[in-house]
């Protein structure tokens, strides 16, 4: 906002000062809700944002901040508007208490500059008293002469080897503001240094931590556990926030399951049960290992072979039999050439009566595909399964590998049974995932798994290959080869 006359500025300053213990009141007053850039937001902050701002005000009004640090910890799903709330708190803190000092940090410098600080710059431009401060690339600084060093909030990228910015955050008799954005990934060392720095007596100290709860260990997690008595904690489900894409959230729930760790973290705002990036939870795999099925629960489904071909001497070639909900068998081999392996696959196919054979045809696997087609005459059944190929649903998955692993995970969660094999179980649980900037699921590569000290997931990949593409259902026995069409890659509809 542009500066008005000295008299108008004095009136504005007096009115703004009245919100020193009322963050919500300040936010409602200081921004042009319902007009201009905020035309689509006539009601101001979302319900959850109002509750946090109101709660802070209640503590400030009772003088709690003079006796102890006000600590706010918010775990949220994706896209709920936490960066906007961070910006409002910074502008409120700076505008309503002269010579406020603060530090804002985040999990990465990209997050800090590209999201947290960019959001602050946007709201600074909209703020009624924004002209009181300069918003630079690294700080929000008072324009009042002589206060450039005493009235400011700095953006600081954390470093475990350089914690001075956090250790030196003192401002006796005034206000101190410390904000952690995406707090789950900020190292414990930074938390510990910050805790020790926030000790000034007779000082209003406010420490706010926000983030997706991506890790089930660390100090952010402990705000909601062993240290919960010290923090005002709140969880925000993305589905309850006004600004989120409800269709996208519903899609995630459908893809991963309501109680999956992906949905717990990115939708429900809850900490994961598994590791922070574990794609398939140990609980699901444990249940699948102990599951026993009767033939009539799967005998009507297509008979599918998945063949993962060893790329190096340390890897295994694995042949998997799957029919409906049953992973019936896995055979593992080392040191086979492609022709010999193709012969074993051909024997499996004819003995079992397979309806489809999915072979990892990348690299040396191409030799197995060629032999099955040219030597054994199985070209009508063999599919060259290229893990890096475009997904059938490219808007959701980076490639076919991510797609077929997702189908396998859903199959496990919905009743799939696997052999009681520790090696397979370890591989199913070992894979980690990420989400690209465009929201597509991306899985860890075999080479990345090896770099973490894990073995190549040959057994798990062989099972995943059986979900490479839909297979028409063939009725075996009296109605053998009579096709049905209700097979669904992501659900195997019956």
C-alpha cells in the first residue's frame, strides 16, 4: 500500500497498535478482503487459520508470553494455505510491536526463497501498512530511520555447521519471532540451538512451526508426542481447507488408500506409520505373508507370469506366477544366460497354461523376449515390459514402473497373498518414493536402492511386472479360454 499523509499515517499506526495482542483482528483489518487480488476471498482467512490466530491472541491477552514462550506447531496436508498464514504472522508481528526481531527458516533454501519468502512478498504488497517495511530478497526491514538493524525479520537458510543466526536471536524487553516452515525436515541441531536462544526474560517470544508431517522421528514429531505439553498443536486435513483441490485429494485417497502413509502425510496431516518415504508399509506386507486363500478365490482369474531378468552377477532372475489375489510361486536363478532362462520361462508357461508373460525387456532382458518369440513361438503371449515407458495414466504416474507398483500395492492392501518369503517382504518394504513438481508419483531406481545398501528388488519387481497391463480374464477348466473383460489393472474387478 502507498503511504498517505502524516496525519493519516499516525491514525493508521494507532489503529494497528491496537492489534498487538490480536493477530486475527490485524489480518482481517490489514488486507483488502473481497476486493482486488482478494476478490475471491470475501470472508478472509480459512477456518483453521482463524483458529490458530485467535488462539495466539488469547495467549497474548492473558500475558502468557511474558512468562513463557508461545509455541505453535501445525501439521497439515498439502496445499492448505500455511505459507499465507506464515506471511500474516510475520506482518502482524512486525507491524504491531516496534523493534521486533525474527528469523524464518525452512527445510531447503528453495522452499524458503521460492515459497515462504515469495508468499511474504505477495502479502507485503497487499498489506495496508506494508510501506512501513522494505521486503528485500532476504529480510523484511523497517523503513524507520535508525531501526534497520533492530526492527527486522531475516530469512536464514539453516546449516548444522553454522547456527549463529539462531543462537543469537535475543531481543530483551521486545518481541522475538521464530518460524520454521516445513519443520519436519529441519535438523534437530537447529531446534536445540533455537530452544536455548529463546530465554530472554520479560520478552514476548513466539515460536511457530509448520509443515507436512513427512517424518515419524525428529523434533517436529516430538512436538506432538513427548513435548506436546509445551506446544499448542493442531492438525489440518487438506479436505477441510477451503483452497485445496478436492478432486486431486480424492484421487490420492483412491490411489493410495485412506490409511496409507501417503494420504496420512499429504492429505490428513498425520505422521506416517512407515518411514517418511516408504512406498509400501510393513503392515500391509506382513498381512499378505500370513494370508491363506482357497482356489475358488482366484482360480477364475488370468494366469500371469512376471519375469525380472538379472542385469549383473549380484542380481537374480526371478519368475513369478500370479493368478488373481494369489502370488502362487517365485523361482529364483543366478548366473543363467538369456537362452537358458527363456527355456525355463517357456516350460513354466506351457506347464501352467499362462495367459500372459510380462518380461523385463530392458538390456539383457531383450534376449529373453527374442528367444521366447522366435525360438519357442510364444510371441502371442509375451509382452516386452518397459518400466520406463509412458504410464497408462500419465497424469498420475511418471512411468509404467510407478504405475505397476501402485497396482501391486493396492492388490496387497485389498487381499493379495504372497509366499512367506523374507527376501520378497524386505524388497516390497524397501522401495522409497517421491512426488514430482507436477504431482506425478516417482519411484526409487534399483541403482538408488543399491546405493542405500539394499539389494536389487528382483523378487518384488517380478511380482510388480504381473501388473504391467490389463489381461483379459480366461476361465480355466470346463470354460477354458472363454474371455471376460472386467479385469481392472488397479482393482481386478470381478
